[in-house]
């Protein structure tokens, strides 16, 4: 079954420039559906499926308590595969051409407040060992640049230019961007590099962020670091690297940053993706307006 997806995975990697992790997720969803239609309909290739068979998979996923958001992601992978088959003239029609995505609730992303950010950085400032300084740099880098978790993990030593205070980031679809570094991040980075150079064993030498055993940090470790420190300063339910990215964008916009500039810093391909962060900015503007305008009730 897996071999039928090899041309598609090569297409995603080399022509669409998708990351290896994204391609892996696509293939996992495709293989899941392949197993389903093979089991339920004795179909040995999803090139031969029809929409009712896809619909039955959706029903099956719903019965398994899979969220609508996750189901939509799986169907999106399937749809991409069918579009590829049409592009390569393997099939004549896309069975998902008239499919409508399942309704999902909009996720409310509540950013950390500037006060919560300061509290966490103050907590980290008290630590001086390798892991403590590394964790401080991770938090400061997330908040100062808005980079994604996978982007942080993939940073290599050659990407960090402390002299020019810049960082090269490899974003989605292997798109590179350069982000500026503020002085406090540069200082923490210098401290971290000194401790990093003192590690007895370094296996993944090309990567910036390492474990104390000299291996590249991994996604669950980075998530745990963020959750651990922010649990000491925030009662928000969700504490993750993505909320730090959200905080970065929201705080910049609240301070009057240009939307296009924030878009470039975040590595978004369109303004539409960046505009989701304007909600909190508008809320902040309303608060300022209510306190400052002569006709506001708060000034009566």
C-alpha cells in the first residue's frame, strides 16, 4: 500500500517544498484511509475509490470521537493526493470536488500578557546552569521573533549571526527569512553558547539547541519547557510555543506595529493568516479609546 504514495511524497518534498514532518503527516492519513477502504470495501488502491466510500470513512472517524478539525485535516490530505493524481493524469475526476468541510469551532487563542512574560523571564534569569540558560534562550527567542516550534528546533549554528544580530529561519515549504534579534536575546545567546561549548559530548553539533547529552532538542521537550515555566506565572489553560507566537504578534500590533511587517516576521505567505492576530489588537485599541476619548463614558 505504502509504495503507491511514493511519487506523491516526492512531489510534496521536491516540488511543493513541504517539510518532512508535513509529508509524514500526509502519508499517515493516506495510509489510514487505504487500510479502511481495503478492509471495508476490498479496494486495493485509493485511486479507485468513490465519494460514498470516503463519506463512510468520515462517519467512521466521527464515531471514533475524532474531532472535526482533525477529520478536515485528513480529508485535506486525501484531496491533495487526488489533485496530484489528476495532475499526473492518473485519474480523470476528483471524488472530493464537491465535498464540504465539517464545521469547526473557532479556536480562541489567548496570548500571554506582558506581565506574564516578564514573570517567566524573571524566573529564568535566576538559573545559571546549561539547561536553565538554554530554556531562557528558547523562551526569549520565541517571544522576540515569533518563530514556530519546528523552526526553533531546526535552527543550526550557522543560522545565528550574533554580530549582526540576525537569525535565519527555515519556514514552511523551505522558505527562508531573516529576523532581527534584540539585545537581550543576543546576551542570553552568548551565555548559552559558552555553556554549550562546555558540554562533554556533542553529537548533533550543527544544531543550536541541544539536550545536556548533546543531542538536538525535540518537540515534546520544547513543549514541556514552555508549559513548565508558564505554569508558574499564568493560569491560562493552554501554554504552548504557539501561544508565545501568538503573544509576539499581538503585543507588536498592540504597540502599533505595521501588519505587513508582522506578516514578514511570522513568515506568513498572505496577510489573511496574520489578520487573525488583529482581534486582540483591536480590543486593546478599544480600551485605549474608551479611556482617552472626551466623549467616552469613562471620562465623564
